[in-house]
């Protein structure tokens, strides 16, 4: 989505410690915020991420499917 339904994102408290690919440490119980706009426009995942291109979904990669959350994840996150 070029323009997600929500301007926000998903906020979670981490259940365990994480180290990112870049080497940053995210401690257990830290609050993590994942903006939907950033996920859907990640140029490492989507070619021409700021362009409307429905055909990109003809053969999506696993990374594309993982980054696509138009209404969040889980039964209690949908705006509908």
C-alpha cells in the first residue's frame, strides 16, 4: 500500500533480546514500534517502492509477503 489505512503502526513489548543485522541490541521488554509506512516502502524489499505497481504481487517474495500488513496482524488489530 502506498498509503496505509493507519498512520501508525504496530507497537509491541519484546519478549526476548534481539540483535539486528546491523548489530544493534534490542533488550528484552523494550518497546518496539514498526511503522506500516516504512515497511511497505522499504527499498531493500520493494523495487520502486514509492510507485504504484500492482503487478509486483504477481510473484511476491517471502520478504514482500512478510512486509505487507495493510491492517496490522492478528484478529484484534483490524480497523474493520
